[in-house]
């Protein structure tokens, strides 16, 4: 399924590279220290993990073609996000997942969270970017692989129920997709990130740590 998905729903798009490079520079870089170990779940084309400047970067995806898109120095792991047994306990400082948890069942999400509590260092964080059903319900099931529904309220409650505390929740962080037709430029992305008004904002960002 992973290979077919990338060939139909997620073809390479240079606008994503512009988006993620700008997001990292103006937002995510402040959350990651040079001494951190970073894990991206469902890394895909590596748009996020390729930007990371940290001691160690690990990318996990079940698509067997994803490693060729990663920059040198990133540890690529082909496998399912529901199996993190390859990671040592208390070894990861920053976990990132973009547009992932709507693609797996609630039971699988719970399993991932239990495993993340084992691998996260004290003070480590889980960082989630994904569609907010509260704002994206019209388009949500245009993606045939979406099988779980979360709003900014329900995902925070789910995280709390699985041993995490919410450090930050932004219900309208970004527009839903670069396919929306909106212009993509570093300057406009920077303005959007710093604007209190988020028109077209349909993706949420949640940052959580262990209780």
C-alpha cells in the first residue's frame, strides 16, 4: 500500500521542499538542540528530517523507496511505525510526525504512544502536525487512506489519556495542502506563521511531553 500511495496521492512536489525548509528555519529549529537525537515517524520524502541539524537523525517509513530521498548522515529505517523496538530506551529527544496518525487505527496510535514513552528521554517531546477535522471535514476523506478522525480537542484528550501532557496546541497552524492553489514562497510562509489570523488553516500542530 505504501508504494501505491506515493505513486498516486503523494508525488514529488518542489513546493513541499520550500514549505519545509521555511517551516524549519522559522519555527521548528527553535525546538531542536544541536545535541538532540531526532526521530521522524512516516518520513516520506524526508522534507522535515533533511532540514534537521542535530547530533543524530533517524527516519522511519514503510515505503521502501524513501531512503534515496534522505540527505547523507540520516539513519533510514524501513518498517512500520507501530514497531519501535529497534530504538533504545530514553534515546530520543524529539519525535516528529506529519500527516501520519490519521492513517492508522486508534489502537495502533495508542501502541505508538506507549512505545514513545519508553524511547523518549526525560524532557523529550512528541510533535504532531496533521489535519484538524474540525476545520477540514469537507476534504478529510478525499484521501482514501484516512481511517481515523482527530480534532485539536480529541487528539489532545487522546494524548492525555496515554500519559502525555500538552505543551502547545495550535488548532490552525497551516493550510491543508500545497495543492490548495495558494502561493508557496518563504516570505508568505513566514508571514503566515507569525500572523494571529490563520485563513485557510486546516492543519493543527500539537507538542506534548510525558507526564
